[in-house]
C-alpha cells in the first residue's frame, strides 16, 4: 500500500469516527432508572400529573427518609395536577411515588415514577451559605430609631392630653342629709291621725316610733323587746299611754278616741329631739 495514500485516508476517517462518538454520547437516550441528585435538608418541588383517583401523602412515620407534602392540587378535565414538595433527610436513592397513596387507600395504577438521589456532597457548603445569608443586615441611617422613639413619645403625650385636658372635674359628693328626728317623723303621722286618714301601715309606724321614744326615756334602748315592754308597762309615766295606744290599735271597737291618742303624741312633736 502506498504510504501517502494510507496517511491521507486515516486522518479523515479518524475525524469522522470522533464526530460519530460525540453525537452518540450527546443523544444517547437516558436510562429509565436515572435519578435526580438533590441536596439533603432542602425542600424540592415536583409536578405530578395523574388521571387516577385523588392522591394523598402516606402517613408520616418517625425517622422517615423523605418528608413529602402536597402544596397544591389543580383540577383539570380528566386529570389532576399535583404540586408535590419533598425534603430528603439522608443519603440514598428514593422514588416519590413510594410516599404517595390514594385517598381511599387503594393502589395508584399508572402513577409515573420519579426517582431522586439524596447527595450529601451538594449539602456540604449549605450551612455556610445559610450563615452568609443570615449575616446580611439592613442598616437604616438618618436617626431612624431616634425619630421613631420621639414620635412614640409625642403620640403618648397627645393621647394623654386628649384624654385628660378639658375634662370636667367630678362634682364633690353631696353632703349627706341629716336623719330626721323623732319629732319630724311623728308630725305627719299626727296630722293624718287628726284628719282620720291614718292607715294600717302608718299605725304600725306610729306604734314603733312611740315605743322607741319610751325606751329612750327609760334608758332601755338596748334591752330586748319583751323586757322593754314590761318596763314601759310598769312605769307610771308610760303605763297609761301604752295601754291607750295598744287598745286603740288592736281593738276595732275600742272606746279610746283618736283625740286621746293625738294628745299622747303631740308633746313628742313639739319638744327638741336628738336625731335618730
């Protein structure tokens, strides 16, 4: 063979073979078992389109390798589109469909496989990146906080001024009226008695006031009622007025006239009296 011809033939052939190999590598179909590499501890998203029964997440278990949640479900005619979020906790290869199930507990026939690989290498510098992001701060100049504090003080002062300024002072408490004396209480009863309009309630009040006056006169105001009545009935000054009063009050056909009872009451309405 001619060496020159062999040399000219070999160089184009080698170039063509190299081009064919490059195209084969670029367009060679991926194996169905290929998986996606994802970092650990970072939530990822996957869109799952499925026409079968409604899909839900498998019940959570402690220590599970992958945490899965469904962020959104979009209903379309004959199909549902699921926005699925997943977070890988440890290295390994996992299939998303293993963490999904039907809402009724049935099988999910025809659910596509979605495999991914938790790669710790991708998470190697994740903590450093998060720390760098957290260290970033926004500095606000121009005496922002000083101005904010001053505005807060002014607002509080304005509020207190609005609440308390110009408010009418509370009126002083009204002076307590003195209690009426025994004479002041007996005068209207005496007027009713003389007019013949004294009813049963007024008669009871009249008896109570007279007994009170007699107990004070005999200095037995604090004694029990039965002892006080005995003392009043034995005293020469009060014995006869008590008999007249009780006979007139408790006997409808009593011969005691109201003029006699008025004569008993009148001296107590005219004398100076200590207030009750």
